[in-house]
């Protein structure tokens, strides 16, 4: 997974994944979470016959984009969306510095020249307050926004991966997700910090007519 094209400043020194990300040229240790999810759930099918299109919500600083680049063929595209700017560039990347609420699905499809996306990723997280219930509620609100965008942009059988803070509302969100995907799993990567209450929901097989 080495990528030496970028000088990086990763956050929170002092743990194995921080140093590993820095050594391999990635912008954040969170890249290893996506790697774990991909290895377990095979987000990027091999021997693809058609171009593959990805949306990465909350993409800054860009470590997930760096991972996605390596999985894409020359004709594939990834659309990154974040309120913050990013410092990385790639011919397969289309970047929008926008709020998710200001993005229209048609805008994304036109930018990537596709009628639908194969994979929507979201590592979005709210600005934390330190009040657990408030942070959980804000996390769920972001998840609902991401799910709505996924419903409007995914191709049939597309996949959806999203981070959420554990809380009472997660069960209801998972049940909503199960209504429109064939398979929904909850996954806690080993590379997540032990003290973190983040988990990932992995939804496979979008059913657009449900």
C-alpha cells in the first residue's frame, strides 16, 4: 500500500497505525479501517467489465481516496466530497468542496459521466462535543443524509459503507438500511482505537425499488 507521492502529516502520534500510515505515505491512520473493511467484504470486485464509480463522503484529508485510487482502473472514477479542501490530486478524482446538503445527485453523475455509482463510502463524523448522547445524535443525522444520497446515486446491487457512533438510534438506522440492501453487517475494525465508540455499517446489494 505504499504511496510516496505525498508529504503527509498524520494525526495523533503514538500508536502503531499512526506510524504505519506515516511510513507508507498515507494522510491518516483511518486508511487501515477501509483496508480491513475491503478485505472482509470485497468492496472492489476484480475482473470488472465496466467502469467502476465511487463516492467518498467526508473524504478529507484523503487517506480513503488514496486507498481507492489503488483499486481503480484508468477509466474508473471517485468523487470526493468534504467541507474542507484536500491537498491530493489524481486523474481519477473529482472533488467537491461542499456540504453534503448542497450536493445534487445529478451534479455527481454528470461530473463522473455515469448514470450511477457502484460504491458510496462515508467516513463522516460530527464535531464532537464530549456529550455522548449529542455526538451520537449528530452522527446519526449525518448517516441519514449519507443514506439519502446513496439511495439517489447507487446503481442496482451497489454497496454502501458508513461510519456511525454507537448509540440507541443505530438499531433503527440499521433496520432502515436493511429494507433497501440485500445484506447489512456491523463491523468494528481492529485499527479503530479501543476507546472509540465508532462502528461501520456495511450494506451490500442495493435494491432501488424497495
